């Protein structure tokens, strides 16, 4: 019987002047990625993402953007067993630049797209970021401004 898990998270960005900065977390096991965590019983995807964001970064000032929802599936081994994980990501804006990391992380960076893309460890994460950046670019051209 396959071992499956479901997670939800955010690609978080904020405006700094005329720049968009993305939040990338340095996980204690070494990789750089986005906020995400397990969906608990009774939670919706967005509720889980909000909870994980609060727990992992201390950020509570979040606006989820309509129209961006991406799902990735990946596999890994835990305690000798293969696990399949589905992770859903939403795009979220914050005005909060202060981050208070959980013990799951050893660092964070607010980076412009190109630097964030290079730092993100996994190809699935880079593709999520690429789609998020294209989404923001397209919507800004249509004069759909993302602000609180």
C-alpha cells in the first residue's frame, strides 16, 4: 500500500520599491525552498498554507492571489519506505519583511526573481517560481495591481 501525503504552501512575495522580492527558506536539512507543510485533518489547502506560513516564518499579513494554484507531486524515502507527496502552492503577497523562523529552518532570503530561481534547490520549486513570476508579470501588464 503506497504511503501518500498532502501538503500546502505559499510562494510569498513582497514589494520593495519597484522590485518584487520572493521569500526563500533554508531548511535545516540543507535545501532552499518555499513555505509548505502537511495538511492536517479538517483543514483546507489554504488554511494549512496559512498555518504553515505562521509557524515557519511568523508572517501573518498574507493576501492570497486569485488565479494561481499549482500542484506538484514528488517522491522520497523516509525510514526505508517510499512516500509520494502532493503539494499545492498558492501565490501570496505580504507587506511584512520581518521573518521569525521555526526550528525547521536555518535561514531565509528575500530575493529578486533571478536570484531566487538560482537559489531554489529543486527543479519543481524553480518551475513553481517561474510560473508565479510569469503570472505576476502578465497580471501587472493587464493593470491588475497586487496591493493591500
